[in-house]
């Protein structure tokens, strides 16, 4: 069944303040099970986060000819932005946890990223992590602690870039003519499942898989499998 899937590499990008380590923990196993190659570039530093990733997608497309692209949260936004701008070089989208459409406005994820940037700048990473831990799953707190410290001095600028960048609108997504898979967590207030459903409903060929933050806490790969289930539904549907 999977032999019909193009053999282009799948390039996946992380969410705000995250990194390729988390991307690999979510997607490496599920992609390998489908015989697909994962490319997970590390985050460009600081203010270069968005434009650096888009430039890397351009570079990889020149090398490979075309790509399946995607990511988690802000990484999904960037992948969709690139797909809209590069219809001849994108073979598909594999997205997890999109957080908004169009301008970020008061989307929960954007507000949280802005607040985290302000707090890190004013009081340091440890205090920002303490605040972020309130009401968050323990696995997510541990992941943020690892990744935020790794971003170092570029963390604040990276958070602000992500919080302020528009995602493709639903009208723009409607122009995407490749298979699009979206994975969502039904219990995630920061990345509402309603946004994932809007993305799937907007594109010409979309599928969706669902899991939960509780499930991701037990096994990171459930999020990758959910997104790939959506992609396979779109591809073969």
C-alpha cells in the first residue's frame, strides 16, 4: 500500500522553542515504519528562525527536486507557508498541532509565546519555566526545560518571531493541491483541535488523525502516527 507514496524525504520542523530532538522523538519511528526518510534540521538561531527554515527548505528542494514538508505547531505553519509559495516543489504536508490561521492575533499559542519571551527576558529561563509548568503536563515541562536552555540567548527572539508571524489563511490553504495530513490532540487548549479541523477542511485533499496530550506523555510517537494517519487518508482517499 505504501509503495505508492513518493520517495521524497520528509522535512519536518519543530514548534516554538522546541527543536529537532523532539521532532525525531515524534516522527522518526512512524516514518521509518513507512519506509520514509526523515530530515529534521535544527532551528536557525534567534530572529532567523522563520526565514532560516524557509531558506533551508529551498535548499533541500534544490537538492532533492521536491519534498514532503511539515512540522509541529509553528513548524507546521512554516511548512504550510512554504507549500503555498512552492506548489511545484511540494509533494505533501504532514502537520501536527497547527495553532492558528492567518494573523496570530490573540491565539492562545501566540499569546503564550509572547508572554514567555517577555518573562525570559525580564526574569530568566528558570522563572519562565516555573510559570509555564503551572497546569502543564510534566513531560511537556521537561521538554521545554531541555529545549529552551538549548536555544540559549536566541530563545527570546525566536519566541517573538513565532508569536508574530502569520500562518496561511484558510483561503490560501485552499490552494494547496497536495495531500495534507494533520494530527491534533483533542485535549490541547494551546493548539485547538478546531484549528486542525479547519486546516483539513480548507485544503483540497486532507485527512486528520487525533490523539491526546496524555497519550503523547506516554509515547511521543502517537502524535507522529496521528499526523501520518491523516496523511495516508489524504493520499489514498
